[in-house]
C-alpha cells in the first residue's frame, strides 16, 4: 500500500488489546471493561494495574525516595527532562535487552515517580521552596491523595475525587499522538525512560493534551461577554477553533466527556452553567457549518471544569494529562516490546528533481 493519508488518519499501525474506543457507540473500554464501571469504584492506581497487567488487583507501586535535579516550575518540561534523566540515574536497561518483567518493573517505578515530579514542579510554580517530607506523602491512601500531599501538603477530598476521576477517564485512549510516540521510541529498543519522555513531549501541544488550558479562559471570556451565540459565530467566522470540540476517533458523544460533565456538576463547578450553555450553542453551530463531520464535545472540555474544581491552574493541564497517561503509555510500551517490530513508515519524495549546486546558491 502506498496511498498517502495526511495525519495517518484511518491507517491501522498496530493491533492492541489495551483500550477500545467504540467510536459509534460512545463507549470506552479498558481491556474490555467499560470505564463507567471503574470511576468511583476503583482508584486510579488499580486502573493502572488493569491497563498494564490486565489485573485490577495489581496496583501502580508507591514512589521510592529520590532527589530530583533542580526543577524549573514548567511541569511538562520538568517531567520530560526528569523522566529521561531517571533512566540514567537508575541505569535502566534497553527494552530489547531486558525481560518483560524487568520492563514492567521499570515502568511502575517511573510511573509513580512521574506523578511526584509533576507535584514537585507545581509546588515550585506556586512559589513554595520547601519540599514536602516523604512521610507526609506516604500518609495518602491513594495516588491522587499522595499527589496532592506532595504538591500542597494537604488533600481536600473534593480535589481528590476530581483528580482521580479525571485520571481514570484519561488513562488510555488507543494510538493517539503521545502513545504513538512512546511506541515508536520503544520500537527502537530504547529504555522505558526514553519512551515515556518522548510521550510527554508529544502530549505538551495544545491539539493533544493542552486544550483544557484554553477552555477555562474561553469560558471566562464567554461569561464576561454574556452572549455565547455571537461569541461562537465571531470565532468561527475568524477561522478559529472552539477548544474542547471535535475528535479524530469519536463520531458519537465522547463517553469521557459525559462522565466528567456529571462529575463537574456533582462537585459544584462554578462554571458548569456557562459551559453547558456554550456547549449547546457550539454544537448547533458546528453542526450547521460541518454537516458532513460530527464535531462533538471532547474529553478536554469538561476536564477543564473538573481540574478547576481541584484548583489546578490551566497551564498545568498538560502535565495532569501526562500523569493519567502514564498507565496507557506503560501498557503500550510493554505491548510494543512484545511485538519487537521497529516502526519505519515510508515518505513519498515530492521535492525538486536532481539539480546543480549553483541553483541552490553555491
Ligand atoms: N472548532 C471549530 N472547527 C473545528 C473544530 C473545532 N474544535 N474541530 C474541527 N473543526 C473543523 C476544522 O476547521 C475543519 O474544517 P475545514 O474542513 O472547513 O477546514 C474540519 O472541522 C475538520 O478538521 P480536522 O482538523 O481535519 O479534524 P480532526 O478530526 O483532524 O481534528 C482535533 C481533531 C481534535 C485536532 C480538532 O477537532 C481540534 O483542533 N479541536 C480543538 C482542540 C481540542 O479540543 N483538542 C483536544 C482533543 S481531545
């Protein structure tokens, strides 16, 4: 096959047993289990076990003591750099030279540490210089509680519920850009730290992991203007996108958006009313302008409200997304290791024909 598809849309690049986004039915299943059945029943760390080990009784390990290199307070950058650095500090083996069991252990150690790196970076961005002692963090019962303790020294139960729900909903979603990056790096036989840090880089862009950062200011702008219809029309007329709408895979409602909307309402999000009003207007206008392509509410829209309940500053949204995706990335890195096949797609050359040095300024 040598047909070119921009963005690889619709191209099947891997076979996976990890997650099944049922695009027509509006359901997302992790290893066959509907995520609706997981939220509120199991904490994130067990969902990590389901995705990585196919076992809800298996949990992501607790983070081990470690001293990070000086951080910057820019969480995605800190996370990408520290994850790669840990591979050196811990002398992690190359994926093509270690056993599956060793790779699983490396991924567990890295996953829990990555959450701690984001919490430390967020604490620094808040202007707090003193790290929280490990014994305070160890008092947390769940990964979400430990995360908040590491960040703020306290864990409000509403914030814990918001983060746990968000992490479970966004833990895994098939071959999105960051997961593909992780698999590509893993396919070269690189170590788990290199594979996970590649994924963090891919996630940091606004078209993938960054949209919630834009949703809150967008809702504030719409609320201040008080006229969602005009706001939507003006924005689309200017050729701009409405953040939190549209998806490459889902043509029906995104099930994660449904759960997060319910959670935002349950937790008393102050922006729920304006969000629902804007959603209604945006969906109608997007359908009018794109009858050929369903553009529905995506996961990022109500994620922004749930993260706001937990007082997560919008710029931290991509790093929060990275915390949840450590489960999906780890599962895919292991799955990729088992296939043992290097990715090497082809590029069709469409540049100039053979030409002289003089023609390029020699
Ligand atoms: N607002 C307005 N128009 C949108 C739109 C949005 N959120 N999403 C897609 N469109 C329009 C595009 O402008 C394009 O119109 P055109 O054909 O007239 O140029 C058409 O729909 C198809 O867009 P395309 O970029 O090819 O769709 P895609 O399926 O590849 O894009 C996203 C998926 C997520 C990248 C895209 O919907 C988007 O940018 N959404 C906003 C960012 C966002 O919420 N990201 C989080 C994703 S979980």
